[in-house]
C-alpha cells in the first residue's frame, strides 16, 4: 500500500484514506461567459496526461477531508511531494534532477 | 430536547417519538478483546475558523485541540481534531454541547449529530489488532498514543477512532453502518485472539 503525506495531517497516511481529484493548477476563468468555445474546451476537457511528473489534486477523504496538491510520477507511481491547496506550483522538486 | 427524548425508556406508550439507539447493549468477548456498544452520548460536529476557537473553547469548557490527530478531554467531554477547522465534540456526562455553543457570537457552525453516531468500545490487549483487521493506520503506541484521534476507515466504512487508553479504543461510526462495524470488529476480535 502507498503511503501519502497529507500536508494538513502532517504525516504519511495509507492510500485507502485518499481520493484522486484530477489535475491541479487549472485556473477557472474569472469571466466564464466571455470564454470562447475553444478556450472553454481547453479548460474543461483537455488535460496534460503526461508520462512522468504530474501535478494532481488529491483529497484526504477519510481523514481531515481536505483537498491538497501532490506531485506524482506516473511511471513509477511514486509521490514526489505534497503541498497545501492554494500554494504555488513548487519550482524545485526534491530528488528530481531538472 | 433531544436529550430528554434519548433518555426515555418507555417503549409502549409513545412509540412514534421514542428514540431507540442502534445495537443497544450488544457486546462480544474474545480471548484478548472485548467489543461493546457504548451508551448514547451527546455529539456535535463543529466547524470554526481559528479566530473563533478561544471563545468556543471557553463555552464548551474544553480546549479545542489544534494539532492533527489529537484530542482534549475534560469533565466527560471530549473534543477530537478531525480537520484544520473541524472537530467532533462528544459529551458523555449528559450535557448538551450544542446548547453551550448557541451563546457564542463568534463565527462557527455547530450541528447536533448525537443520534447519527454509535460508539463502540474495543478494549483488551488485542484491541489494536482487532481494529487493524480493517483499518490501515499504524496503531502502535508510538504512532497513535493515548488521546490520539483520527477519522479513518474500517473495512468499507468511515469511522472516527479515539484511543482512550493503551489497550482501549472508542470507535465512532454512523448509525446505519453500525451493524456492519460491530460485526467486523467482532470477527476481528476472534483473529486478534489467535
């Protein structure tokens, strides 16, 4: 079983307590009615789905129930780091040469 | 109001208003563990921002913990940290915490959930092993000391777990899941004895 660090509970907890909640850092337009169809399609349907490092939202469903963001490698399924919702995308990832 | 009704025990006279706690009095005893349904208690689900915490702590008579996985207890009343702005307050002394919160002007949301939850006590040397039959958390005394509290899962249902002593836990689950949780813990207690 994977252990995922919840930034609110400040410890690693078993994966069964968590739910994935899709890709992170997708900003909703402040003027949704003014969006063109193409922009709306990009916002609403198009996801990056990378092979490698992905930024995702996760929810500690059966714990503190908070949403947070996680950086995960889709190849190894390893969690690189997690951080609180609302915090900016980390510029430097621990243990990743980039 | 609900409190008075909950204590009522005359079933025949007013069946439509009688409160019947689920699983009353059920218990199982295995070699190393006892699983037993606890009597009804008063409970609230409390949500409040940090600024309101001192006022609410004062009104409730118990300091709301602000550290993850902790609880605070005083005079039969226990406050369990569930999330950064969320607590479960359980009162076993028969006083209604909802009434105590009603006079607090600071921003908060208190919801009475006394009858939503059922509490099950798991006691004995095999208590942690019994709960670990369906709960993936580390329940060793280092990781989950006495007084530690957490919302987590047991089998297919969500529970709130509180360690009341080195070999005793209080399992809070939703009433509709209580039969499943009790049976699950009973089966777990048999394995823990082995």
